[in-house]
């Protein structure tokens, strides 16, 4: 079921500082920042040769990463996103295996404009997993 | 400086259960487990098309992931490893930029038999970064 690692998401308290660290200190190629108010984050893509890191800063009052940053004020790794061919098929297989899909179980349109689902981190050893249909 | 994401390391309290979840529930290809007593972990590789996830379970009394699991008993994302061409050159650039290298600053031979360094997570927004020379 799991395809490529689409991205590793890192929540940061200060996107300007984090972008500078990845660009200037680590010498990586970084994108312009993009505000995604409907997703409650501002994002910068760190473009590696085989995948991406996404630096996320909370945007707005209901950001989905606000609680994570309250618990981890320095920031930290927030989730891993894997590509899947068919997200409904993946969801049905996962539910049949006893895994919990967050929310109402229906895919939403994610930050890349593709259908996504999140899986409960308690079912995957503390790791929040996002699935994205390409 | 940063090359490919070599792996994403996930610390887990029970490697047998975690391997089963990635293999059976998530449908990923997983390796046999390998005990690496000199690194204080037992590891299973989850092989994705573009990179690897490494599931790590503590091994022995001085495991480097024991403190992380004491703080995160369910497990969680532990570090990201990036490939670099020249680890001494990378280290010198990082130190010149003010980043802290863990330990004595000299590369050690990592779990893949290659020279590695770890960077202080406080300098990278809560993310522990490993650099590995290919």
C-alpha cells in the first residue's frame, strides 16, 4: 500500500528562522513560503533530491499544529506523508485491519490539492501518518 | 550540503509489533531485524520506493534511544538522516555557521558502516539531524 515518502513535516515556531537554518546553515534548496489559511499553516518546502521536508508554522486561531507546538515549543517532527495509489482502497484496508482514521474517515483535500487522510498515531507507535493519493 | 533523505528513524517500544504494523497493516516491504549491539539498537528497515524508514528498538543498557522512549513511551519519530558528500567539510561548514555537533565533533561509524554525525536538535527546531557520508 505505502508508496513513496511524499514529505516529512516539521512544525516550527518561527518559519523565517527555520527557513534560514535549512537554506543557509544546511545548504538546502527552499521554496518561498506559502500561506494556506484553509489548512491553518504557512509552509516552506525544503527540496531534497528524493523527497521533501515541509516546514510548517501555525496560521490562524485553529491551526492543527498549535497543540503540537504548545507541547513542543522548540518544534519537532510532526508527521510523515506516504503516497498511495487509491486512498479509498487504502482506507478500507486500514479500517479492516483495525487502524483508526482521524476525523470522519472521509478523505479531505490536503495542502497539495490531493485527497489525504491521517491515521491515529497510537496505532503506529507514536507516529502521525498522512496518506496522500497522487 | 544536504543530499537525499537516507532514512527517517522511528523509535518503537516493541519492534515485533511495529514491524507487523508496517508490513501487514500498511503493506510495506520490511527487512529482517538486525541487532546492532555496538549502536544499542535492533533495527528493521521499511523499504519505500524513494527512501527508508528505520524502526529502532533499544538494545542493551546504554541504548541511545532509551531516554527518548522514556519520554515517549508509545514511540515516535526520532531523527532524520541526510546524505552528504564530505562529512568533514559539512561539519566544518556547520560549525562555522554556529551549529553544534553532538559528541566530540568527530564522525563515528554509523549503523550502515559509514561515517556519521548528529547535530543538536536545539539548533534545528527540535529535529535531531544525522548526516551520513556515502
